[in-house]
């Protein structure tokens, strides 16, 4: 029986479901200090106090939490459960994307890798945006691939000259899903540019390329437009998140080498000045060691807001200015360090469920969070404690970064050497996702290992493609080769 | 034409995959309803919940598997599987039961689809998806969560086994054979169902009835029944042997004695167990001490389980001895007052048919009651908890979800409509006649429950899907019969000379709207 004739996707989803069900009731919902910045606006929205996420937070994840609370109940485990469902959608999107590019066997391999990926499972249990972002990225990649792959002769016009609405809808959908990713984490806004580039490079005739791009942008505008308008009216800035300044401070002070910022020059230049910009820089100077040793830049941001009596948007602007100044003084070092950080992110490191569990259990979240959130944080139960070894085993059973030395070369192979005519350069699209987002994370924030997690599906697709490329070139026995050929070759595109 | 070709494909796909869409819609609807309760409500507990949970917990923790004489093994094994797969969390068990509940909605659709038609399956499936009583039943740590989907699967398999293909329907005589493999499978499933709740054992009579309803001859009926029976016995026999070896009694229905005691001493207080003024029931009559205990317990309004425990402790009986004594005591009073018993059974059966409104408020505190009564042994007590503040705050939402629809809201019209539907199914014939199978199953289950156990409200839950099917079928089949008769009447009338082609067409055929509606109802 050929692989294609087996109901592969349902079997894959059943397998992924089992893995998730095995931890759904055994592990607690993991929490980070930043979790409350998503939880509080969601709780406020549900309880009629309006919707006011922090300026650095994009709105989709708090809205997701609010929706889950409204539908399933005010229970953090309900959020984890819903994120596991999104995880299944991620598995499906990965499978379909890999099948479109490289064939069924690659799709199965990629789907399996995502189904049991320890970091993905762990972050589906985290009250952080990774699970939603991963799903949104995977779905946007899939929709973009399908929109581009539909290209066969006349995209928008049939033989009788009438318009084909499906082609336009595909690009609009791709744009909408990209916008959803951007509304989860603003860094995904850069993918719009990538998508436009892909359209212009892949769609041969410039008029059709332009109309495809226009529909993509329409999809983006419809989804992102309302939030951008709200940001413009409230903060004078239409960007979906005002957190760039804080990120750049993290990049230039927390993650960069200690001597990256010329502190001597800074203190000598700004010590005598009394303007807001100078005071912000002197505050940065006084808190430089605290920023390096703490988990986030929050302390500095709060100090800027309180001591300088500025709004969050103004504080972010001040931080952005200070960071850009430091970067501007050492551009080559900045570039060098960013490339190193990119490499670190690409290679990755193990995400241990043990440390996440310990943090969840040992920290007293009730003391740190607003009182209204206290009822939501239940202690880790006796049964969860009892089952902790099993949960940790499942959550840690497959760590892709352990095999980076194999997976990255395979991914490169998959992206550049696939060589099948029907797929062509489209295999570069997932590689574009990976390099762009990792690069931007490294340049604009730092090598926080969780930034790699949402890109695991794209890497899995590419690595599986690399396996497919190798198998295609091997001299296999006839029967095996014929069987693999039927599973390795991508699906034929639709006839015109 | 690429554009119209693609558009036509988009339009045709739903028509070609109507069943898939129907099942998908019902599953999503059922899951959406169950999502309202699974995280919001504490797990509900009945007094019997511990008797199912503890053997499962002991099995998982390596302390053996002993369900005792009263219980059957399927539900404890299900709990053990959940504990093993998903961890020590009662919520995982009820969440799995809710998933099975969603499957029940899909199975209801399929039963309706195979017998009467898609519309019946869709509407009945939607009623099952929305049924608040089933939502509550699935949230209990009790056998309903597994029994209901098992029964639905069994009935569907039996219906498929005896259904004739379209080619077979068109030929005269008994061509073809019922599907033997499906009959054996149905027998196995029925055995599994009976090992979940012994009240399903009388349903074994459905096999020959199904074959007869399916239009098969006597020979096929006998052979098919044997195949079904083989599957049934294949599962029940080992358990009977196990009971014989462990408890000295091969019965697979050890619970019946206590149930009958509840029927005659708790749900119906008109039976006399002990009366000093009557020699056959006085001090000198057999088992006087036991009868006196039961009469006093009846006066104290103790439930069946409490009466049985009192008997066991005061007379120092083993489980099989207690079961035997319960049965004998109950049968004794029934045989002395047979008319009263039959009258009471009929009334209780009708009471069960009408169902009872399930109030979440009563169920809500059941787990907390188990905590406060210290009923659970220490090794499993850590799994119990009172409802959290967040759950108590959202109780209204759970109540609203369970109050969207319950069969009791439409009593007595729902059971009356279901009777009508079954009658029409018999009259219409063809595949619709197989709807009588779930109808008969409903009747047998409720009658058996009323006769042996009493009008326990949750005994109605397993029959909700089939009452919905039969009731909806009443509307559809009535329409079909009327349409059929109109068509027959118009065909027998002499035709006038047509003045135009339109006049000839409009006089002899039903209107397009009617025929279209008829097609959709068919």
C-alpha cells in the first residue's frame, strides 16, 4: 500500500493528540514573569474593564486567552488545552506544507518531528504567545505556499476571460494569516515584505504579480487595520507594538558584551544635562548592572516612566533613542555580535521541562501578580507532582536542537538543492521565514532561546525536504525506489 | 472553463461529502457544548463512583484488580486506562467521557442516516449534542459515560449487519446473506456493553428481531443469531468463569439483588417484608431476621445500598451470599404481590420514558460531599477536591449550557412522538423498519430498569438518542406517507387531455418544491 493511500494526516494528528493528552492533565500550566502582561488584559476584557494591553504587547494573544476563558472557563489549564489544539493545527499545517513542497514522505517526517517536539509541547503549556505564534506562522507559510503554488498559466482569469476568485482569495488569505502572526508578535510584520518579494519573484508577469501582491496587502490591511488605527489614535503610532525600544535596550545592554556600550562616554556626555533624554541615559547608566543580571528590562522601563514622568510610548521612544545611539557608535561590533546571536539561535539549545516545572512550582506568583489574578493560579497538585517524571519524560523526549548538526545541513539541502521543477524556488520560502525572523530577533533583541521555538515547524519542513532530496538521488532497488518516488515527489499542481 | 469548473467543484464537494459534513458539524456542536462544562464544573460523584474507581486505581498502582462481586469490569478498566494514559486526574476521565459523548452524537446521526435518512440523523444528532442530561451524565464518574456510546455503536453495527444493500432490496425472495462478520462484531460489542452495565444483557434478543426486521428468512435468522450469540458469549463467559472461581457464583449480574431490593424497599414502599400479624411474613417464616432488617430500613427510608450494607454487617454475609439473599427477599415480596409489582413497574417505566429534569445544582456538590464524608480511602483521597472559587463563579454558565435542552422539557410529547415514529417506521417498511431496533432497545432497557431497579433518573440517559431518533422520524415518516398517498392518488385518477405541456405536467406530478422537500426529507 502506498503511503499516500493511508489516511496519513488523521493518523499523524491522532499520534500528536496522544502526546498532548499524555501531558495535558499531568503537567501544570507553566508561567513566566511576562505571562501576567498577557493574562491581565484578557482578564480585564472578560470582566468588563476594557482591553488595554501594554504598549509592547500585540493584541492577539490576550484576545485568545480572553476567548478561551469565555468559552472554556477561567482556568489556566483551559488555555493550555486550547494551545494544544493549536499545536495540532501546527502539525497539520507542517504536514501539508511539506507535502506541497517535497512529497508525502517528507510530510510525514516533518509532521512527526513537530508532533513530538519537546520545545513545542512545553511552550504549548506556557502562558506565553509562542503556541499561538507558532500556529499562525505555520498556517501563514502554508497559505502562502498554496497561493503561490496555484500558479499555472492564467491565475486570475479563466479561458473565457471571467475572473477566478479563488486565486485572489488565496492571496488575501495568506495576507490575513500573516497579519494574524504579526498581531501575535510584531516581528512577523517583516514577513509581509518577504511574502511580497516571493510574489514578485515567483509570479512571472508583472501585472499579475502586482495584483497578487495587492490582494495579499488587502488581507493584511483588513486584519491589522483596526488595531493599527487604534494604536494611532491612542499613542500616535500605528505600529502594532511599541516595544522596540525595550527590545533594543535588551540587545545592547543585557545581551551584548559588557563593553559594548561606552559607559564612560555616556556618563561624561549626559551627566551635566537636565533634559529628558539625558536623564533617561543617566538612568540607564545607573541601572546597567541590574539590567544585565535580571531576566528583563522591565525594571529600567518602569523607572523611566515613574522617575521621568513620561508615558509608556514616550519611555519606549527614549529607550529606542539611547539604544540606537549606542549601536551607532559601534556598528561593526553590533553586526558581529548579531551574527553570532543568529548562529546561537539557529543551533539552539535544549529546553528542559525540569526548569520550567521548578519555576512554576517554587515561585510565589500570587505575591508578584495583581490580586485579581490570584484565583487563577492554583498550586501544583499532588497528582501532578506524582506524575512529574512521566510528564518530564514526554515533554523532553525529542529535542530537535540535540540534532542541530544534522538537521541544519539537511534543512539547507532542502531549501537549496531540491531541484524539482514543480516546486522550484518555493522551498526557499520557509528558509526565508527562518533566517528573517531569527536574524531580526538577534539584531533587535537577543538570543533568547524561545525565539527559535516558533520556527521549528519551518525547519522541520526543510530538514524533511533535505531527506527527500537525498533519497531522490540515491540508487535504490527498483521496488523501493518506485515506492519512494510515489511518496517523495510533490503533488502535481492543478491542471489549468 | 477553469473558473466555472473550480466553482462547480467547490459547490459539488459538499453534496458529495454530505455525511462527512453532517458528522463534522455534529461533532463540533457536541464538543462545543461539552467545552462549556469540562473545565468549569467539578467532577460529579455518585455513591457508587468509588466502587468503580478504586479497583481501577489499585490496578494502576500495582495492587491487583478486584471489582468485587457486584461490579462488572469494563468501566473500571476504562478508568484504569485513563489513569495510565493521562495521569491521576479525575478531570481526565470525564474529559474522555465527553469525547465519547461527542462520538455518540455522530453515531446517532449514522443510525438515523442508515434507517430513515440524513435529516432525521442530523436533527436527532443535534438533539443528542445539545442534551443537557447527557452532558451531566458524562460528567459523572459513573458508567453512563462509556455505556451510552458503546450501546450506540452496538446498535449501529447490528443495523449495518442486517441491512440489505440496494441491489438486494430490489430483488424478490431472500437473496444474499446478512454480514456475518458484522454480526459477530455486534455480538462482541453487546458483550462489552453488558460487561459495562448488566442491564444490557436482555438486549441479546435484538439479534433475531433485527434479522427478522431486516427481511431475512428463518434460516438466516437462526444462523445470524448464533453468530451474534457467539460474539456475546465470547466476552461474557470468561467473566462468568472468573466470578465462579473468585466468588463461587458464576453470575455476571451480582448487582441485581441489591437493585431489586432498592426497587421493592426504597422506590416502592408498598411491599411488605415483615409483618408479625401474618404467619407467612412473621417471625416464624423463613429469613425472619433479614426481613425484619429490611422492613426497619424501609421505615428509615434508607436507599438500596444502605439496606444491603446493613444486611451484610448484621448477618455477616459474604458478597455472593448477600447478593443471593437480596434477590430472594425481593423475589419473595414480588411473588406475593404480583399485580402490585406489575402496576408499579408500568408506572415507573412510563416515568422513565418521560425523563426527569437534571439540575446541576444537585450534582455540583457531590465531590465535596465525598470529601466531607471521608468515604474514600487515604490512598486515593488526594484526588478529591471541593469546587474551586473559579468553578463556583462559573456555575451559572454550566447551568445555562445544561438547560439549553433536556428531554424532560418535552415530556410527555417526546415519548409519545417516539412511539408514533416507531409505528410509522413499521408501516413504511424498508430500511426505516430497522429503526425499531433502537426503539425496542429503549423499551427493553427502561422496562428492565423499572422492573429491577426502580425509576432511577440516570437510567434514562442511554435511551435519549433513540427517543430523539424515533420522535424526529415521526415527522419525516408522516410526511413521506402523506406524500406517497397523494402521489398514488394522483396516479390513479384518469388523465384529462392536456391543453398544453405545462398543464399536463402540473396535474400529474407533485410541485417541484414539494418534490425537492420530499427528496431532502428522504
